[in-house]
C-alpha cells in the first residue's frame, strides 16, 4: 500500500546550503528557524502547543532526494571510514528521506499565518515539514539509554576571528550563529587539509575560514552575492 504525504509547512533557515548545517539538533543553539505553516492551518492547529518547551519536527531531506539511498552509510562520527546500516544512522540518504529533529520552541505567532520559531535547528532553508508533535519529557527522556557509536557529544573546534574580517557588521546573534556552526566542524570526516579555505553561506553572509590543529580561524565575512 502506498501513501502520499503532503507538507504542512516550510522552514525558513539561515542555512542556505548543506555545508555548515549542524549534524544534529541542539548543537548550535543560536540557529533559529521559522516554520511557516500552510494557510489551511489556523491558530486552532497549534492551540496549547505554546505550553511545551520542545517540539518534534518531521521533515523531508529535500536537497538529497535525487541522490538515492544505500543499505550501508559512513557516519561522520566514525571518521567516514566505517560503514553502518542506514537504520543505525541519521543519514539523510534514507529510503524515504524523512528526518526528525527535536527543537526548542521559542515562540508562536498566529497573525495571518501560523509561524513557529525554534532554536537549535539543523534544518536547511526551504525544508518541507510534514508533522509537528510536542516533546513529552516523562515519556521520551531516557538519559540512561545506550547511545551506540554516538553516545557522547562530538568534540568542538575552537573558533577565532582574524582582525578586520568584516565581523563588525554582524549582530551578536549572527556572530554566535557563525561561531557555533563552524565549531561543529562541517568538513567531511575524512578531510584534513590545513591550507584549504572553506566557504560557508549562512544568514546572508559568505564566511571563509581555515582549520588547523583543532582551531578554526575566520578569515573574512561578506554579504552573499
């Protein structure tokens, strides 16, 4: 039996490309997104949701739909060298390309269009949302559960900013977003080229940086073309 899933809304995110998006929700607290629901969903559809701190967001990995899927994938947490079954990972390359993120619900607006503002996001701009559910701590919090190969939070890079890189034009929230995103080390797991300059497009800016010995150095920040 086949089913058709229709998106209920769209994500507006500072991440406009896959490179730089946090690999898990909550790792970049400064990453705030707006989930705008279709107009058929009125304020009634979110009545009572503002009493919850976190929400589950089900979505489509729309940017990789044409890349297919595989039974085995190489998780970045394992250095990109060891293969695991696709269902033992959170790889976007899944049979149905469905993702799930737990985000902090900051606020809800219901004027004309329903908008949910969430932080700690790992969602690409224009991501189709297919469902929203409240997070219920007493049922879903299992701190004693085994975490497999992803039991511990990954180590973060330290981030430094070179002088005169254009950071003076950034707001504190924009600077935090860029620093926290780079700290997650967006490079492919197998790549370590100290002389390489990486480019991240985020929040309307083009950010150039290098990584060496666990430190990321921001070289320039300019408005995206």
